[in-house]
């Protein structure tokens, strides 16, 4: 018997490859998107307390009420609307699960799903495994804003959903309110759902606000907002996130979530519910990351690389086409081996592996690590020749 793969084109992800290489080469790992520093000790203590207090059995399938309520309150405070904690908020095992369950809830065999690329790698398999057909639309190549004319041209009677991501990984582009209005115009009167990946909702710079698609009254009725506590509170290994969607969509979403994981780690739900009671714990995050973005972007500007401004997320992209025609995957490997700094080549975020000679760095690291990486990157030209 030979098992016919349902995902024959999927191998080991570049994130695993680059992180492994970074460890082997003892390089500074600015490749994979995870913080290099710990969480607030208070949050850790809260988790320990709930573990000790015996909150260690299954949580309710939809998440504990206290966490759903405080999340609804956070949404009111930051986005100006209050989703019903009972029927519109679900706690899940990370945004990856939220995206997979939302896609599974709406995509049927033969449905087309628009994916804006460069795109996070979990979108396409979620669509394909549900029998959907990914339809790729490229973001504008200069600033990674959405090319709405192209999106419009890709809509067909078979379009069932569009997957969007703001703040965007890998570019850091953040949608304006006008982007939300344009999307609302585009899907008005059609049965097209929106799966909105907003895991970097609390990481925007220079005072730029994050506009959740759930905050747009018209889009809200068609949108699954997917979020991640792991990204917000520097605890990506906890794999806990949420989905906010209108009642009818949430009902279908929960049917899938129920059989993907059923419920999500109990003591961490209690800890987050308590921790989120003080809004400053999430409202202070943009300021914290702005300092790192500034430090890294200013340092990078002094190297031979050309920086592509990042408005949000904890990523900074840079181009090197003016220096060399080396393939971006090769450059990432050479940089790790010779300069001992690991990054991610952007071609891996494109379905056809288009190589625009751009690389991505994660700056969610301790400042001394960032400074050391920047000093090593000054020698970049030596490895390009
Ligand atoms: C754009 C984007 N979406 C989703 C995720 C996954 O989030 P989680 O760890 O909560 O599943 C990531 C993590 O890197 C991401 O960058």
C-alpha cells in the first residue's frame, strides 16, 4: 500500500530549516517569529497559581466565561464593539487552529479562496485540505499594500472566502480604514466570508492604529477575527488564541473546533482572564516593540541593505537586489553560516517562490542580540561577492 499524500507539495517548513541551521551554526536566530525574552513574571505566577489550585481538567469547549468576557471587553476598548461572549467569542489552541477551523467552517469542495501573498504558510494547506482552490493575489511589490484592482479581478462566482492578515507577516504592512471600506464594497451582496488573521493586533508603530475587520460594522457580519495570546504576551509556546465571529458563523466554527481540539489548556485560560483585567498590559505593547523596531531599523539602515519600512508586527524586511543577484534562499543560508545571523528568505511566502531579493528579520529579541546581529550584518558585502 502506498499512501497518497493529501499535501504532496508540503515538506519541512523554512522556519524549521533556518532555526535548525541557526542552532547548528551557533548563529543569532532572527529567522523564526518568536520572542527571545520571557513573559511578564506576574503572568507566569498566575499560571502557576491556577495549576496549583487544581484548574487542570478540561475547560468548557468554547473557553471559560471569564476569559471570553474580558476579551469582549478588550475588543470594546480597542475596536469599539462588544462581541457577545456567549455566542460570538471562542477560545482556541492558537491562531493557527482558529484559521483552520474558520476555513473548514465555510469552504466546501471546489470553492475558491483568495489568498494575498506573500502569505503565512498555514493558509494554503487549510484551504487545500478542505477541497478549496487557493487563488493567489500579489500585494503591491513596493510597500506590500493591497492591490484592490487585482483582488477585484480575482473574484468569481466560486469565491467563498478571502484570507487577510493585518498587521502583515512578513512585510509589517498595516491596513488603513479605507482598505476595510474597499473590501466591504467588493464583497457586498455576495456570499464571501473573510478570515482575518490579526495575531499582531497589538504591535503597530508610529501611532498607527490597528483596524480589526470585526470593528467594521458591515464586514463584521462576514468575518472571523483570529487572534493569538501567544504573540501578544511573548508566550508563543502556549498556543492559545481566539476567534470572534457573528453568532451564526461562530455556531459553525464551534462544530469544527469541538472535533479538532475540543478545548484549550485550562490553567492558562484562568491566568489570561485575570491578567487581561488591566488594559495597560496590552496597551503598553506597541511602545515596547516600537523601541526594538527603531533600534533594529536604524541599525539596518547603516548596513548595505535597503530597509522596507515596517508599520507593525515584529518583522523587518530588507532588500539586497542592488548588491547581488544571489538567490534569497542561498543568501539566508550563507548569512547564517558566514555571518552567524539567521533570517528568512521572502520567496518562501509566495506560491511560485518568486524571488525579489528580500529577506525578513524578527526583531523580537533582546537588545544586545539585535545590536550584535547588526554589527555582524555590516560585513554583508563580503559574503555577496
Ligand atoms: C501571520 C501569522 N498568523 C498566525 C500565526 C500563528 O499563531 P499561533 O501561534 O497563535 O497559532 C503566526 C505565527 O507565526 C503568524 O505569523
